C-alpha cells in the first residue's frame, strides 16, 4: 500500500470528526441564540432592544460555533499528524 494514501479507517475517522465538529458547533450556536431569545422573552423587550439582543445572540452564537468547529478540526489534525 502506498504510504501517501490514507486508509479507509483514516477516512472514516475524518468523516466522523467533521460531523462531530459540525454538530457540536451548531448545538453551541443554537444554545447561545436560545439564551438570548429567552432573555428577550424574560425581560419583555420589544423594538430595537429586542432586535439588538437577538442580533447579538445570533452573532455571538455564530462566532462561538465557528470557533468550536475550527478548534475541533485543528485538534484532530494535530493528533492525526502525531500518529494518535
């Protein structure tokens, strides 16, 4: 077998890690947005305050989700390169 090629097991491991990263990033982003939405509902905000908190929650959720995605994939790549 060519040493430059990845085995089927390695490809499967990469697929699982990518799906894990996407699911956990989406879950984290969703939780952050739901917390912001709950805050809007609990404080009975309306108008620009409601839009601001909702937009802030969406932005914070997106940033946290992307950060999670990148961290998981970089950690996996680092471990793969070390041979674990």
